[in-house]
C-alpha cells in the first residue's frame, strides 16, 4: 500500500500551463476518484503518478519518497487505460501471466498468483479462453487482473469502464468496489462521470481547469459543496441556481430538495411557476418549472402534474445554498 503526494506541482505542455502549483495528498489504501470535465487535467495527474510524463516543477512523492526521477517501472504502480490492450492471440491465462513472465517469476508462483487474482475478478472459468470469445466486461476484467497480479502498491485507472455499455458499467462499478475492499490497495481512478465518482469513491478530488475545486468524501461534496462549480457538477439533474438580485449573490437548491404543490405551501421559499416539461422516468418524474426568468428542474416521486399546469415550488430554508460573487459558498456549514 502507498500514499501519494503532490507538492507544488506544475505541468505545462508547449508553454501551456495545465496544472500550476498543485498540492494534493492521496491517502494510503483509499479509493480516490479524480473527476472533472474533459480537459481539466485528470489524466495529466495520473500520468505524473505513473511517471509517464516528466513534470515541469515540484515533487511527486509515493509513500513519502520523492519519485520525480524514478522510472515508471520502478514506482510500484500499475495503470489500466480506457483502451485496455489485451493480447488477442494469447489466452486469458497468458495475458494475465505476461508481466510476471517478464519479471522472471517462477512458473509455480506464476500459476498461484494468476489463479488467485482470477478468482478475485471472477475469471477462473475463462483462463483457457481467447479474448475474442469473452464479453466486453470479461475482457475489461482481464486487463484489471493483468495489472493487479503484479501486486502494485498503487493502482491507477483512467476511465476503464467508458467502453462498456450502461448495464455492464453499473456491474463493474460494484465489482471494482469489491476488488478494492479485497485488495486494500491505493486506487486512483479518473473519470468525467460524476455518478461513477459518487458511487465508488472514498474521496473525490473534483477538478476544473487544472485546479482542485474540492476534495472530500462524496456525501460531503453533495451536502456541503464549496463553490458553485462543485454544487453543479455533483448531482443529477444539477443543482438549480438563480439570481437573488443583490451584489451578485446566487441561491441554489437541489432538484430533489423542492416540493411541488398546486397551492402555495408553507415552505420558507415559495415561487409560482408553470410546468414547461415533464419527464417520466418510472420511479420518479422530473419537471422543468418556469418561474419568471428562472427555469428549475424538480424531481418528484409521484407523477402528479401536467404540462402547462400552474404550480408552486417550495424549498425549506435548510435546503437552500448561497454563493457570493466569487462563486464560493457563503452560507454557514
Ligand atoms: P479527458 O476527460 O478529456 O481525458 P482530462 O481531464 O484527463 O480530460 P488531460 O488529458 O489531463 O485532461 O489534459 C489536460 C490538458 O492538457 C488538455 O488541454 C490537453 O490538451 C493538454 N495535454 C495533455 N497532454 C498533453 C501533451 N502530451 N501535449 C500537449 N498537451 C497536452
């Protein structure tokens, strides 16, 4: 196991500064997810941990040791990419064994390790099959097993589920959580998908434009977002935000925090509006309610309202967030 630390790290490519003076500590044995929109620098951070790109200045530490000048193969990290490359002509066993053979691990030990990891990822029955005979999810497991079998102290993953269909992604998320529990290794996982981040992370590191916006457990980011970006990135549909008309202060509330009624309710905050769209999703319905200049998304368990109906949007004071002109949250924790 290993902790990771970035100390005043700057990375630039072709004179473009991508990351500047970044400090971050990733805890030993935790499942940390780096999340943020495309181009925010997530992969850049992961590649610096792996040692794949020399960074411009600052230090990267693994287990307290400066690895800035240590080659990728000597860092004790393994990385699984989005386009996991498994060898099509090799069997599952040979694919998983490949790195061990390269490291001259003895045959008996190789067999023991391959069989152990295959059972962890649910591939025991497929060891003699060729990758072409496996499903997408099983192939992804081969890539994971191949990285895990080397017993890295840090396991890096860059969008490893993005090529899988929606159902398989959900299944693999659960499997990754279980694998992490079993292995107890430090996992650093990159995604742009906030649902993946929310469902798997012990700690989310939320990034935008090369900067860390918030670093906290998922429920803390959801309940106490530090700024407008964090408030709107985490949660589906995103937090509703409106202008208060005073000094650039904005208010916000989550779609699931509001109640819709046909008469004014007794909520602290109540606005009259009209149902503009209605999306029935089975277990819930999402309405868009237009109220003056604002359009709010409201999530309801029951499907009680129709298009063009006049409604009242009610939100309790405790469910409201306020953001200052600098977009940082200004209400009390
Ligand atoms: P995505 O979710 O799209 O993969 P990301 O958050 O992982 O995005 P990075 O891949 O880290 O983003 O890229 C951050 C920025 O750095 C982008 O503007 C990208 O174009 C730039 N960049 C990354 N690697 C290089 C490189 N080798 N040379 C030049 N620019 C690069």
